[in-house]
């Protein structure tokens, strides 16, 4: 983490680590919802979403559609920015520096360098330190999370397996990160050199995790959350908030489900509330068994 | 209020959504006990309240539905001391300039403008002089921050930046557009908790503080 690229706005220093990671702190305990148009964005805002993710197709549709998935049309993103007052996020392809620049020029509040889109670079992710806009990146384990943070990510989300409505991969990734943190915390100073090598993560970030017992930035959960109980489960496992992609607008009653997932995320440790908000929601999105996807069908293995 | 309560008052942090743990850390640093407020019952036994940064629309919707918003309004109108930062300042304002209707707690005679400085790429940090907490200036972290557009006679503006009021107080409320909880500077939290202590020292033993005592 560094403030190399911090700029000087009219009022003070823009794009500093504190400003970029700070917005993620304000999103904690909230639900970030994928939306494809202004109407869905308003439904999300009216349901209590703390931010929306603007994209042309939700992950389940991307799976069905096939082909190359790219950054969304700026016009569609701008329409959503006009429709709501909450933060608007948008996705660029992994390693696609220019898509990220375009999103920054649109004044997107958070850029998601996302494995849901087809990677543009098989070797490198975007150098996120070079941007004023903050980035959120997916991770499946602690080493991957720390690599993204070293590149300048100001927020992490577990990848899970987007577009499946199956929470099992989100659970795996959250537990893997938590176990990684526990292992670093209980390791000796000597062992942390070996852990940094094994995890392919910068030593200073490994040492930071060891001293603080958490990631240096906020960690949300994503990829397969479809019900209020799924959201509450991820909070129980230590997520600081949730992204819900296909789970809301692929369900039978999106406004009610969106609202219920927001309530369940706030009251995750009160089963009576989770039960109340889960009643009569009609059908959730149809789920996909992860094994049916095959290796080639997995999005979580994109990026390194 | 017992001597222990008077020295270590119990401050609730609204925990619908937002930067809750940051305020808990800051309050602990200045000697307060904390508890999270998610439902109306959680207000029992509190000596003060913090409304943190987050999304004010989320606060209003989630707290509105459960009746928490009405309960907050009643307790704060009744004199419960409260500190609000960013979205917390918006929640306490009597009005929002140029915005649509959204559920608020209200009660403080200020009108605020949401996202006044622009979207996130215009978020910034800068030194902000806050004379009531003394020298040096506080490091103000402004994240999609509001500002105070106008303030009534009951309100004292305690900080300005770029020609706009960014922090204020009245008899029971302190608000800031920026986030002292994201820095190590505890002076604003200390001023708030000292005020809670003074108020407690001058007050009768109230029934609900007994119920809430640990």
C-alpha cells in the first residue's frame, strides 16, 4: 500500500489509501447488488443496498450467453449513476488497464477487476496504485488477497463461484482466507518468511496480517449467495458484507428478496429475524451444482 | 448514575450498516463502554449514542421498518447525547438540500447536502482546524461526504473547510462530515464522551440506566 498516486484535488489529497480503503469501511455490514439497468438500481436502493454493481449481464446470464464478457457500455453505467445516490461500482476485465481508466473517467465509485468478465491479461492484473478510483478484487485464499492488496486493491471479496446460486465456493474461500490469517497469526517471525514465499505474497503484508489478525482492507463475500440465510452464513463466517449478483434479479420476487437479504445481513446473528424475512419469498434463482460446471466452466480460477 | 458508569459511560453504536468497529475502537480509547444498537430494545441503558458513517438510505430503510428510527428519535429528542459522522450527520439533520425524501432521525437544526463534494474520485483528505478540540488541526477524511448547507441559531459550527461548514454541535449533538474514527485522533470522541460524563454527573439515577447496568 502506498500513497504514490495521491493527487491534489481542489479540497485536499485525493486517491490516498485512507480515502480509497475508507469507502469500503463505510460499506461494511451492507449488501452490494448487481443491476443491469436504472430500474433495477432503484429497486436495489429502495431495498437498502449500500451500493450497486452496474453490469450489462448478471453472471448467470454471462454463463448462459458464453463468448467474451467485457466492460459494460458506458451509457448504461451512466444511466445507473443518474438513477441512484448510493455508490455505483462497475467491472473491468482482469488486467485491462484501459477499461479501468474508462471506468475511472466515468467517476465510478469502485472498480471491480473481476473474474466474472473474460480476462484480458493472463499474466498480470491492473496496477491499481496508479488510479484515484478504488478497486475491489476477488480472492480465493490469503496469498491471492495480499497480492491484490500489494497491487493497490482497497477492498477484497471472496470469489465464490458467480452465477451459480450455490454458496459452497464462497464458504470455501472465506474459510480458506480465515484459516490463512490464523496460520500467520500463530507463526513465528522466522516462519513468516517461508509463508510469504509459499503464499507468493509480500513479506510486509504477511507481517501486517500477523500483527493485526485481519486483512489490511475490508473483506466482503461474493459468488453464489442466493438467500437471506446464505448472506447471514457469510457474515457468520466473518465476511464484513456481501455482494449478491444473480441471486436477486434471477429470483421470482426481486424487491422482496433484495429487502430480505439486506435485513438478514444486518441481523445475521438473530435467527428469528432471518426466519421472518425468509418467509414467503417465492422461488430463489435456480442453482447449479459446482461439479456440473467442469474445470473450464469455473470463473474462480481466473487470475492468479 | 454510579461512579463507575459516570467514568465509563455506555455508548451505543448504531449497527445497521457502516463503520461500526472503528467507532467502537475510538470510544474504547477514550474510556467508554460500547454496545451495538440494531433494535429499539438495544437503546435501554445507554448514556450516549454514535451514528457512524455508512449509507444513510440503508440506515433509514432498515431502521425505519423495525421501529428503531422512531425509538432513536424519541430518545435523542429526550436528550440522549449523540455523535454523528458523515451518514450519521445526515441522519441527525432536519433537512436535506436538493435531495429526495428519505427517512431521517432529524432533530438538529441543520440542512445538509449529501455527496456534496462529488463522487468517490473526488473524496479527499485535508487538515481541518477544529478550534474547540485545540491545536493541531484534525486530519479530515472526507468520503463522498456531505456538508452543512445551513445551520439554525441553536447550532454552533465548529469547523469549516473550503468555505463550507463541516462540523457542528448543539446542546446534545455533535456532527462531522468527515471521519475522525478512521484516524488515530480521538479528540472529537473525547469531547463527546466528556460531555456524556458531565451530563451523567449532573443527573438523577434513571430507571433505564439501572436496567442496562452490567
